[in-house]
C-alpha cells in the first residue's frame, strides 16, 4: 500500500459535471498504464460546495516520488489535464484545482 495519496479537488462548473466525470473516467487507466500510480484503487467522490456547485475529489497514490513530475511531461496525461481546465472554475476564493498530498497514518 502506498504511503502518500493525492487528493485532487476539482471545482467543476455546474453545467459540465457529466462531461467531467466521463473525462475523469479516462484518467486512472492512463495513469495506471503508464506506471505512474500504484495498484491501489483510485476513488472518485462527488459532492456539492456551499453554493450547490459540484466538487469532485479523486484520490490516488503516485507510484513513486517522480510520478507527478513524469505525469506533467507525458502528452497523454497533459491532454486529459488540459481538457479538464475549461470544465472547472475558481470558486469562493479557491482555485479550480487543488492537489494536497497526504500520508496515511495509524492512530491508536
């Protein structure tokens, strides 16, 4: 199991949720085929922010410390990420995209 997970936040435009979910469905298979993420299943959650606009959170683990950097230089990944841009928006002083990385810890 991976120690560090990416929690990608996407502030999706209200009228683009279906298109965005179809696109994000292509994200994991590309990352996995390129060996950029672990075998840990990717999880995608959909909720709403205060204004009712969609918030999509995708959780996955990079395969190694260089996974994110390698993804940023791969044309197949860039194509997906560039297509996400127009489907998302800055909202309530928050950016369209946020990518916190968190470590799984045991709590007694």
